[in-house]
C-alpha cells in the first residue's frame, strides 16, 4: 500500500512576526495569510525489508536505517526524522519497513513556510496511514511542537496552521499557546484581482530565518521600544489588511502592504540586503506600487503589488536580475492525503479528504 499527502505553502499577507514568542505571549499576535498552489509532498510505501528508507529530496538526504522506534537526529532530514520519532513515541505505532519520500515545490528558505508545511505533510501521511485521531488544529499544534520544541528550531506558529487549514485565514495567537483560526470567505472576483495584481519573485537566495527571528526575539525580550512599536503596527496591519481583502479595496491593500514592509525592516538588521533592495528598485521603476518580503526576510520570495496592466512590464524588468518570477494561484484546500491500494493488475486509488 502507498500513502501520499500534500500540504500547501502560504503567502504571509500581514502581521508576520507577531506570532513569534515572546511577543505573542506578551501582547498577542494577529496574522493574515493565504495558501497558494505550491506544495510540500510526502509518500509512505510499505516495504518487505526491515528498514526505514529516507528519500528526502527537499533536504538532499537519501539514507537507509535499521528498523527502529527512533531515528538519529544528526542534521540530516531532521524534519522527517523528528516527526517519525514523535509519532512513534506518542502513538506507539507498530514497527514496519517503510520508504518515506518527501519533496517540495519551493526551495527551503523561500519565505513560504516550506519547513513547517513539510512537517504538516508528513504528519498527514501518517494520519492517513495509521488512522490517527488528529484534526486540523491537532496536526498544526503537533507540527509546531515537533519543530520548535523537539528539534529546537526558531520560528513562529502561523505556517503550521496555514498548511493544515488552507485558504485565506485570519489567525489569533494568544498567551498560553492558544491559537484561533478564522477562515475568511473571500469573493471570487477579489481573489482574481489579487492574483492579477501580485508578482511573486524569488530573489535567487535562500536564507535561514533563525538568526533573524532570534534577533527579533532578543529585541522584544530586551524591551526595545522601536522594535516593539513596529511590531504593534505590523499586528494592526493584519486587521487593516483583512478589511481591505474582504472589501476588495486594492488601494488599501497596497498601502498596508507597503507600510508593513517599512515596519518589518525595523525588526532585525538582516531583513533586507542589497539583493532585495535591487529587486525593489527594478520592480518599482517598472511600475510596481509596493512590495514585501514573504516570511522572516533576508531572501526568498518577494510579493510585489502592481496595477495589472503593468504586470508584464514588471516581470520583464525582473528577468534582468538573477532570480525568477513564480506564477501562482490562491488555493482553498489545506493538507490532505490519500491511499493507493495495489492489486495484481491495477492500482485502485481511494481519495481520503482531510478533516
């Protein structure tokens, strides 16, 4: 039997960083994000040999391990191994020879939540395989615990919930690790206009978000008023952006996006750099209205807002740089999985929609 899963990556539209502790613990965080048709994938194949075969194309790791309840956390495919170890410990799963294959539509460090989305995809595959009693909230919370607690990786909470739920979501991050996901019903014409107005550009540079997030946390802990006040404004931008999206007010959308980027740059030193600034200069000169780096900053993808009739001109201008533009559409669905039952002559596919 084969089990497959996929979970969508996300664009952080507003409020990014307010979901990171200790800010969210002290003041509460608000996030507006939306998933897009780029995905993290996982496949689990039962095999006859007593081993666990890891084919993590997203981490460039291809290894085999003796059948065990725990895989070594050695810097190789840590997301996959950490997820396997947590599930084996918490749910006492039977030991079975398996091949786990993972891959991603976007490079690591892209600012689209690739790492957290991969953990959600792996969890969803195990949920479908073993029938684990985990819904959207439970998968997202467990993915957060695996990444941030078990593996000690720096970051926030939004990516896990975006991947699990899918669609446009207004998220509240409250003290005591309380998270409330509010799905937004956005009219189709508004989604179409947003897709026509946004250019997603990869800078050609992946980055590790850990150093940026750690500096953001340090400044909050130290009471750096400039950074804290900037984050207050970023959190408010999530409210303003939600209203703009629901009303289809593109002028307000652009205003909030641009101001949020200016505030974001005050949160840590490495959020922008010459490569990012050059991309902004080229895009704005070609007719873009504003832009914002998706994710923690420092590299990865930039969202540029353009008047749709100028979109081609902006894309052509960005071709002169070392990165590339990525076509995309917004998507409604969150993580889901399906099973493939093999018979002697044919594979019968049975789709299983996630909760």
